């Protein structure tokens, strides 16, 4: 891409719910670089490893660039006409509930809004749900039960102001690294700050923790109902707040009959651990409880959320600086989806689908012919309805349910059997796209233009800095064009995302006047210029004292001073909002850097404006049996994202964890005859996967962990959500992905292999394999149950028709085989086979794909699989940002670097995003222990 001059565009990261500001620099020659936006109030210039590598994920390799019908390229008119006519015909023949949209937190708010409006207001069904159902639906349900609204009370700065942070089911260091770094930086300034980690696994987040409570799976309700009882018995309640601003306290405190011994049994914790945690919580007024998927992804997730909220209400620790329950979301726009009613059981602007007054209001605002009168099918129910034929036309947008839904094999079978499936996505081949009748090419990050909302209610702009390739289009445009072809053009005649955002803001203020939490009426009159210049702002942002659909002239004037067209410049604070105190019982409007908080003085969104304590009874969730004696927990790794459709493009993000694995405690590994680096079959009643064994004492005995990222595009049999039962929380509908009964067994491999390849192989004839990008090519791990003709096997990987010289080493008796193929002076591929996991320097072998091998003698080192002479073996990559390996860090420790800071000064590791600092400290401690022995 050639442009006239370099420019730097303000945008927002497309990964987790932290919502970091990004500066994307487009050089005159078209080269793209990214860095953190120092003025963005979410990250102040920090980025994690994934955000730092964004420029490596924007190539067109594998992109879906043109509409397709049954695999045939077509034009937009034919594709859109087919979608519109098929949906219309299905509705006419089978009713509005026979169609459904499954959408995504990867959509921008404007996309989400248009999809929700079409389904709920004009099709007249609520069968629109989102993959955010899988990550934060229980938080929504818990907020609504307690507060009367889906309101996150606090702001990120509360994490820096708190004296105690309780992290529950949140591996913040890997899943929300910038928030972790903000806490770490605050603690360096205030060492008296305490951190408690509550998690069955000793994750890298434990590096920051003063106390790690290795709680039993689903023990959280017992833990926090016990805490509530402890607070009452030890005079640690804010009785004035309870009396003035809450109801139901007595019922909540008497719900749990467990004594300390009973809580210990239910949580798997010692009584002394419980007392230490309870007493610390009771004594610390400024406490924030951060919770994430370990709480939400449970059949009792909503009860867990309310058990946590109960403790904050009881102590009045809400809405004040440094206090509050804090749900951190998993996707960049999970919050934006909640705001526009992207969930099947919500209406736009945080209105309730069960409330006839709210339904009437939204219908009048939209001038819609109908409005959905009941909640639609939540995600798990939706795909069950696809399977049994109730849903006959399905549109999937920006998500990959064949990999991410529980009981994923059944979901895939349902999609394959559905009469009509539309997928609008960025990539031409995902495990879901391959089953679509119609494929619609969507714009990707860097090409899209719109807004997102992060976990602290801060709305930021995602701005385009790349041209839209091929015939790809914005999601909102695709949806609006289908709506027009369904005969509802007037309501969907949007000219730009700015027009959609203005309508969204106007609906938030429509007949509101402080009755609802979500109000951004100050932006209801936003025009294209102001929208382009929009600086990040936190809601609520109501209009002037006389609200109207025209918005506040003052707010818009102040907003126009911010950002200057998205090109880097001054970034003043969002508008001062004078009506906040009156509307929401908030403190004075924030100054720059200060967050907006809810509920310090009550003002909840229940009919009596009081919060509700929820009476919760701890229940057991023992799902194990003699056949399935272990608990499977699923989650994320540090450098990958969801199903790797983006991060899988980056070679450096693929080096830290290059293949799927199972974490297993040493005692369990010994019991089941599993050694480190063995291939393991993990199975449940729903399916099985093959993954690499990672034996570690960080894993709780009796439990195992398998990451959720690997798909059929990157591994043979590692779609772990195929193992997850479709068990959901009865209130929220969120699946229980952290407590699955499972078993493990060693896969009896006859041979193990490792290869580096300049080109991706067309096929891989192995029982287990995992493929990852690396510098100048691909790296491949594999294992086979039976041997092969290894010469033919090597040819299949290298390409049978490829020209060049092949060097080989065969130890038939020992079962060791090695091949190296050269094309001129470049390495086309190297293959290593052994009867046990291959002992080859992976990082060194990967580097050989980029090296020049004109010296024929030096080629023998590649066959040997290790550097010769004084060549350096970096070891497994620890710091993705600078490519620093474990061996380099260990060597630096031996050379006198005995702190993370010293390692950073010597190797730069840990000095960029900081996500690897906990691992660096682990290596330092391990070297110290070895030296002391």
C-alpha cells in the first residue's frame, strides 16, 4: 500500500475487554507499526504481547475477499438477495422464531445495534444471541438481580487505589495483562497493598499474590457466603449503608448453614486459610473483588456473582474510590453488545425484554412493526434448536461456534444439517465457515470503523487505517443491505457508522431522565465530524438538563475538541456531565483521569432504588465418577486469542505455547502413567482430544487444564470444547466450562516427531499433530501410533515434487531418523523422529529457516538438531516481544542477574508488555534453588 505521507491513527485493540488504546502508524511505504496510546485512560501506553503484535496479523493471507454461494464466487447482489429471500421465506413458512442470528463480541457496537434492531424490532424474534453468552452472561444476571441493571459500578483506577484486591477465577496476568501491570505498578508505589488470588490453578497471576487460595472447582459460593457470615459475626458490616440502600440482608445472611468446617470441606481450603482471608477482607475498607471466567463459566455462576456482590453491599464497599465488585470481560466489545441488547434476553439500551413498558418504548423509538415479546434462545439452546429443526435459517457473524461452543461436535453436526447457514467473517476457512451455504466477506480490524466499550464502561473508537480489501464490507452495511432486501429499507438507510451511533445514543436517552443506567444522550446529535474526533469517554454521559434527541450542544462541542480526526494529537477528557449526581446518585463529574462510579449513595435501578441482597444456598457440584475421576478446566494462554483466527497469523505469538497441552499435577501424572511431554488422550462422555502433557505442581491435584484455542486448522484433535457438556447456569444460560468430569490416558505413540518447514504441508498423516507459524515458515509437532515409511513421510511434508538436496540420518535399531531438505542455500524443511519426545532445540531449528546454508559442512548441524561450536540455543521462548528464551534467562541468572529488573536491563525481556515477568521470576527462583542445593 502506497500513501502520500505517514500518519498515526488512534484506534482500540481488538482483543480482551481491557480496551487498550492503540496508535497505528502507517508509513509512507505502507508499513504498519503499532504502539500503545499513552493518552488512552485504559492503558496509558501499555500493550500486552498480543496487542504489541497486531501489525503481524493484518495481512491478507487466508482472507475471505468475495461473497460465495456454495463455494462459488459471486457478487454482493446475488448473495444478499439469497440471504434476504431465504430468511423472508423461512419466516413466512415457519414463523419468526425459525430464524436466528449468532453474533460476537468481535463486532463493533454499530454492527451489534443494527443486527439487534433487525431481529428484535423487524423480524420480531429475540433469537439473537452472542458468544459473549459464553464469557459474561452470569455477571449480567448477577448485576440485574442485585442492582436492577447491568451496571459495572467502578473504574480501573479503583484497582490502583484499593488496599486489597481479591482476584477470583481470573488469570489477570495472561488474560488481562495490562490491568495486571497497572496493579503491579501501583503495588510498587504502595507495597502495603495486598493481593489474594482465588483459583484452583497456581497461575502466573500468583506471582503478584500475597495469598493463593487453591479453591476446589465451584467452591466460590460457599467461600463468599461464609465470608458474609464472618463479616456479620465480627462486626465488619456497614449497617448504615445496609439500612439506607439495600433490602434482603437478613435472608442472605441466614441462607448458608455451613460452619467453618463445612466451608473448608466445600472449598477444599484449610480453616486457617479461610480465617486469614476473611479477617483480611473484614479489616480492609478499600477492597476490590475482580472476577472473570472462573466465576462466570459455571452452572452456579450467577449465584457466585451475587455471593461476591453481597459481601460488598454488606460492607458499603461499592461506588467509592478503591472499592467494588468488578467483572472484567473477555472480549473487546462484550460490554457494547450488552448496551445494544445483543443478548437474547435483553433489549437495547439496557432495557428489559420482559417489561412491556420497555418493549413499547423501544418499538415506538424504532417505529418497528413488531417487537420481540419474550426472550429468545440463549446460545446453547439456539444450537440445540438448530439441531432439532426449530431453527431453519442461521446467520453467524464474526465467531467460530464449531470450536467455541460446548458440546462442539454436536454444534458442528447441527450447523452441517441446517437448511440454510450464512457466515459473515474475515477468514475464508475456519471450522465454522467451511459449513456455510453463503459466505460474506467482512472488514477486519484496521479496516473497520466504529466503537467498542471496555470493562469499565469506557467507549472508544476503532478507526480504520487500512483500505478494505477485495469486496469485503462492514458488518453493519451487510446487515442493513439484507434488511433493505427484506422490505424494510427506511429503518436501515444508514450512511455511516456515525449515524448508527447517534441513533444508539438517542435511544439510550429516550424517555430516560435517570430511570436507566445506560445513558449517552450527550452524543445523540453526533455528526460525522464529531464522531471521527470522538475521544474515549465513560458512561453515563447524559444530555443537558432538558434531554432531547438532539443531545447536548456543550457535550458535543467539548467532544469535538478531542482527538482531531483520530490522528494523534491532544486527547482532553470527556465532557463534564453536570446531571450525573442527580440522575445516578453519583459523585461530582470526573476530572481527567478520574473514573465515574455508581452507587456510593445508593440510587440503584430497582423499583425502590435499593440494592437487593440475594439469599444463596451453597450446593455441591461433584461431577466426577470412577470412569471420569478428574475435573477438566478450560481457558486461555498468554499469547493466543480465542480460536487463533488472528493470533495464529503471528509467528512470535505462536512460539510461547506452540501446541495444545494438558496441565496435570505430578501425583496424577504418576497415577495415570503419564510422563512430561507424553501425548495424552483427554476424554469426557462427549468426546476426546489428544494433547501434550505438561506436568506441573501449579495444577491442583484432581484437576486438569486444557486451553481452548486450538482448532482443526492448527491441530489434529484438540478442539477441547467438544469435551464440554452443554450444562448451563439456570439463570444466565452461561455454559459451565470450568468443571467437566474427564479422564486421561497416555497415548501409546510408536514415534514422535518435530519438523520445521518453509511451506505449510498440504496434509499431515499423523494421529497427533500441531502446526504453528514460525519465522520464515511453520513448526510441526506430531506423534504416531504406528510407524511409517519415513522417507515417504518426509517427502509428503517437504513436498514430493520439490527440487533440492536431501540429507538424511537413520538409526533403524534405535528408531531415530532425521532429514533435511535444501532448496539452493535455503532450508526447505528439517524432520526429526524418535521413539520418545524428540530432543531437538526447537528455537534453534526454527531459526535455520531464515539462515543461509551455502556452507555445505554447516548443513550437518541441522541433521544433528543442535547448534555447533559457539552457536546459541535460546531455549523455549519466554518473552515474545523480544524473542528471549529460557536458556538465555538462565544464563543471565548464572551471570549475576538475580531480579526481573536485572534481566530486563540485560536482555530487554519483560520491558515491553510485561506479560512474561512472572515467568522470568519463576526461572530466577528455580536457578536460585538449584544453586542452594
